[in-house]
């Protein structure tokens, strides 16, 4: 276990020594690891760091704004924000197979990133938020989903094509240490203690074909659920239900069902709420959320998100169900 202030000083000195006066490029995803890596490297070398943030249009509500606010306004980091929503939606049109969607999103992500990276002629380094468990995992296995996940997350393949040296300042740290480091570097605790979010984002939380209309509805429903989880405190532990769950989100079902609103009949989409508790994400129990929390959430979603008239709660554990629906 590290003493954080000392660790920060040591890590900064090491980055400065490694990089010298060369320029560094970093793919910022908004996730904990790349965010902490960006904050640390920026503390060490300031404007020698340029981050590229690719918005695939499948992020959570206001996520892009929050990333820009945190890094550009608050920390003064140089960030290139690429809104590639149209491009991703175009490639995803007509595709409904989950693995096919993942492949498209991953491939497109690398392409957009590479295009931006190619413009930064002076970059000599590619920084990544690789953490210790990633190092172990990729050493242990070269097949399966876990590696596919990492290769997407860490924008695999880029060093070869761009001829960049790898800078991985979090390689020795476990997740909890990365979080402490993030807080020590001034990142907002809500960002650092956030639930994991898959690289393909809402792309795997919209069942079947992805459409912008669906993503817009899902984002709003999901944000209401997360807000209610954050605002509901469990009296026994004093913790919020957000902190008592490992992952929680809404899933968009492209199915219409009948409802009533005022004098009229509605025929609108359904969302499922998913909340799980797990220590390793390999197995997971569905969370026994308080009924009052579920009731407030469903009431708000149905009232506030026109286009959704029914909310269900997923009571499946993993295995045999997975955490995500795709
Ligand atoms: P499942 O659904 O397999 O999810 O039980 C286990 C954990 O992995 C995350 N997950 C992904 N993360 N790209 C990612 O970066 C993916 O394609 C992907 N699929 C699942 C999921 O959110 C959960 O934390």
C-alpha cells in the first residue's frame, strides 16, 4: 500500500524522466483508469499531454460535458473532443447482433482515435490507463472476452501503427489505489468511485439495432435511476444505494406495450432496470433495492420520459444471466 502524496511525487518524477520534453497522446474514455492517468500525466508534464476524447454517441446523459468540464475547465488539460455520433450511428444502422455491434464500435473507435492521433505530428508517446490487474490478465490469457474488452478499452494496436512508445503510469496499481490517486489529484470523487461502464456503452444496453432515438430515451431513464440510487440512503449502513451496488443501469427494450395517460392510451417502449452486487463481476446477485426506490424511479421515468410507459426490474443473477443484457 502506497502513501498517496509520496506516490504522486515519485510517479511525477518518473514520468518527467521518461518523457523528457516529448509529447504524449492519451485516449480519454471518461472511465476511472484513463481519467486518473490523464490527471497524473498532466500534473507531471502539463501541455506536453494532449488527450483525445471520442464520443460515440453511446455515453450516459451529460457525460461528454462532464468530462470536458472536469479536464478542460477544472484541470486545464488539453483535450480534443471528437463528436463522432453520426459516424457511429451510420455504421450501426441495421446491425442487431451483439458481437457484431461490439466489433463495429471497437473498430470505429480505433479509427476515429487514429485519425485524430495522426494530426498530432509531434506525439512520441501513447499513454494508457493500464492497471496491475490488466497486466496480469493479459499475461494469463490471450483469448476470451476479458482480453477483447481490454483491447477495446486500451485502444489496442495503436502503438504499432502510430509508432508511439507506451507510457503506462498506473501499471503497478490496484483499482482502489487508482481511485485514491485520482482523489489526491483533484478528480471529483463521483467520477473516481463510479460504477464500471462498458466500452461499447449504451450500444450493448439497447437490445438489437441501435438508434439515436433509443439512445436518447435510454440516457434519460438511466440518469433518473442513477439519481435515485445516489439520493436514497440505506439507514442501516448510512451509504447510498449507488454505493451499495456494484453496477446499476437501465436497458432499452425495443418493444412497445400499452398504457394509459390522462384520457388517452399510450403505446410506448419498455425499459428494464438492472442493479447488481458482486465482488469480481464473474458472478453477481441482483440487488434487493428498496421498493420505495423502485417505485419513485419507475414513476419518474414514466412521467418524465415521454416515449417510455413501462418499467421492469431484472431479478436474474449471474450465472446464468449476464450483468449486461447483450
Ligand atoms: P457481463 O455482462 O459479461 O459483464 O456479465 C461483466 C462485466 O463486464 C462489462 N462488459 C464489458 N466491458 N466492453 C467492456 O468494456 C464490453 O464489451 C463489455 N461487456 C460487458 C460489464 O459492464 C460488467 O461490468
